C-alpha cells in the first residue's frame, strides 16, 4: 500500500505550496463544500490556481498512462486534502468512457471517500460515462447503491443516471420509466444531499423527457421535498413552474391538515387511556 507514498508526498507538497484564496467564512470550502462535516482538509485554492499547477505535471507525468493510474488511485485513496483528491479527478477526467472502463473497479472504490457534494459530483461524471458505455454492467451497481445506508451512494444512484444530460448520447439514455423508478425510491429520503440529488435527477430527466416528466410531476408534486424543488423545476417553462408551485402549496396544506388530524386522534386515544387507568 505504501508503494506510491513518495508520489503522494510530492503532490501534497506541490499543492499545499499554492497561494490560498481569502474568502468570507460562509464561502470557505470547508463550509460551502464540506458543510462543516467533511473529513477532508480544504485549502481554499481557486480553480485557476489549481489547474495551472496541475498543467505543470509531476515527476511521474511522463510515465505511460497504465503506470499513472495506480499512482493517482493511491493519491485519491490516501490523501487527506480535498484539492489533492481533485487532482486525481483531473487525471481521470481526461479519458473517454472506453478508456475509463478498464479502471472502473478503481473508480467504484473511490465512492467510499465521498462525503461532500463536490467530490460526489466529480464521481458522478465518471459513473455516468461508465453507465452509458455498458449499461448491463453498471446499472445493477446503481440499483445496489440506491438501497445503501450510505447517503452518498444513494445520491450516486440518482445523479449518475445522467449527470448532465447534454453530455449523454440520446441513443443510450435509459427509458423514462427506469429513470422515474430510481427517482421515486428517494422522494422521502431524509438526507439533504440525497434530496438535492433527487432534484438534479428530475431536472436532467426533464431535459430528455419533458412531456413525461411534467406529467409525472403533476402526480407527485406534493412529495417533492423542499431541497429538491429548486433544481427539479429550474428548467421548466415559467407558466408550468407557477402552476406546479400553486398545486404543491395546496397539496402540502392538505397533507398538513391530515397529519394534524392524525396527531389529535392519537393524542386523544392516549389521553382517554390514561384517564381510564387513573380511574381504576
């Protein structure tokens, strides 16, 4: 496992030496990206600063690609630093699906370190390419992740379906029914970033299947959670968005009334039961 420790140390030193951006507290990467929960250390480097350094390469950059893959895999698995992990993404992002496929086992293992939306989205870009390349191999994995107790795997089962639909081959996109099934599994998911993934998946599904998605939204509008709502509806025509927003407001109000009635009934039963026990 320590075979590539020297290369990891080289990348760490180079990236940690870069000038850091000064940002307000709320926009620091540890908060904006890590949400105060990520285990990564964030250096607050700007994208241009990091990209410029990566273009310079490292001592192993001239090696054959086949020899660079295990190095960057080691870097990703072992670095404590968000920007260093991002450098591994930059390496992998150079390749088309056909070239990523032989290293799919490595990319799949990377999900275990995903604990923030930026790392998650970077992985989704790879998984979407792999899914498009070989649906039979990769769709069962997304189905498995959909049932995972790990919320970042559940998010992958949504965002990786299309990532950005404009980058997908229309002939290889999943049928609407399959996309809908993955989305519906998580309409009531309690995790904030899974719900953001729900919104993402709905938006990208709409970009491919607009008529079917709007019809489905009309039936499920009351179940779209607040964190999913903005992304889910941002590409809709303004009139459609206003219509759905009004319908959602009415349905949520009715649902709340029903919930309150249920609470009152349960409370009344407990009160009567307690009174009977007291009278004895």
